[in-house]
């Protein structure tokens, strides 16, 4: 059965089809950036096969943490026990071009890892030992890996983000099975790579213009996942034991 997951974006552009939040975090170049997002009602767990809708579709994958909401109280604090799991956020990169909409690129192509997850508290998110790794074969750039650790969550107002999404769900009468925390850390996504972000920021750091330059460069470099191959996600605890895993494949139009 599909899961409902709040998908978070913490990048500089403000999109036209998202719910903008008041919670802010430390964004690129030291800027304070508000979070935004939406509910994806069709997230698979453990394994998924996606089908492209356009002949020019280019799929990139990001390594992200989720807070599972089962058993959470209405409001959490730093000492509240939580369970974290890894998420592949899929992005059809070409669908971000020429638009200020985000959902067409990011909805119904996400995968939550299957497994027991990592038990911790939102006040104890630190260190590089607990990790997510997403790996796939790209079109032209060989094997690509993206990763995130619990240490990457520091400075990103995770506690406030989770509480605001929980409050939003209560106020709208909606619910989610997990709250995605976004692509945090330079290694979590190709669009987070500092060299790429700096290059895209010139000549002027206008959010959507920079986004267009960044996305076009990613596509030109062939970093998108090769169709008909398998991507993996592996979540590992600090003691080296497995906390979650999953696989994602996609088929091109007409394949």
C-alpha cells in the first residue's frame, strides 16, 4: 500500500505549487532559507519501478532522511524518541526547466527504504556513523553515489520542521506516514555540490535563473540514472548493522 510522505525542499527558489513553511534553515552560501513542501501520496517502500512519461525524462536520485510518524505525539521535543529511515527522492530534472513548479519533478517517484530504521531523538542528531547511501549507474558519468549522515542534519532546524509539518497535518485534517527532511549535506544530491552551485550562481544569484543553469549542466553532464538499471539505497547504523534498504528502477518511454 502506498505511503503518504511529506516531501521537503530547502533550496533557494520558491516554487508555485508547494506549501511554504515558516521554519528556516542554513541554506547555500550561509543564507537563511525557508522550507517548503507537499504531500506525496504515492511513496513505495522497499522497491519501486517507475515509468517515464516523456522522451526527454532525466532521473536523478537524492539521499534523504525521513522521520517516521507512527507513534509520535502531537508535538515533539529534543528528547522525543523517533525512528529515522532513508528515502530516495527521485527528480525528473528536465521537468524543472522553464517552470516554477516543483511537484511534476518530485511526486510519485520517491522510495522509502524498508527496514527497522534508526532509533534516536531529535536532540541527538550528530555524527557521521549513521548513514544513507544511494548508488546508481548514470548515463555518461559512470557509477554515482549520494549519501547523507545524521551529522548533516545539524543546523537545519529539524525539530522545528517536524513540529510545523505535524501542526499543518492537524490543521488540514491530513496525515503522513513520514516527514522527509530534504537533501541535506553536500553529498546528498548533485544539486548540492558546492562547485556546481557556485557556477550556477553566476552571473547573478537569482534563484530560478540559477536553478535553470544548474539543472541544464546536470543534464548535459549525463548524471541522470541510466534507464533499465537498478539503483540501491542502504541505511547503516553506527555499529555497522543494516537499518534499511531498497531498490529503484525506471523504464524509458516505449521501452
